[in-house]
C-alpha cells in the first residue's frame, strides 16, 4: 500500500467510528456490571462504577486487538 493521496476518503465516517466505539464501551460496561452483580450479592456503588469502567476499557482494548490481528 502506498501513501494516502489528498483525495483519499476512509470508508467509514467519523461519526460512525465514534458511535461504534461508544457502543462497544457501553456493551462492555453493561456486561461487566452484570457480572459484578452475579458474583457479589450486594456490591458497593464504587465497586460497580470501577468494574463498569474497567469493562468498558477492556472491551475497547479487545476490539482494537481483534481488528489489528493481534
């Protein structure tokens, strides 16, 4: 592949990439929060927030790793 030219356009727009990234993070956060409630009977609010944030970050990292081909 050569260098990009001035008239190059990516196949997906900026809004679509942002929406896909946000959706990935929301899904990862929801799955992590659900897992937290499954594993712990009554988790503290701060723990749920921390687990949700970690799940969102891990989901985004996993998506990037899969796209890059490891």
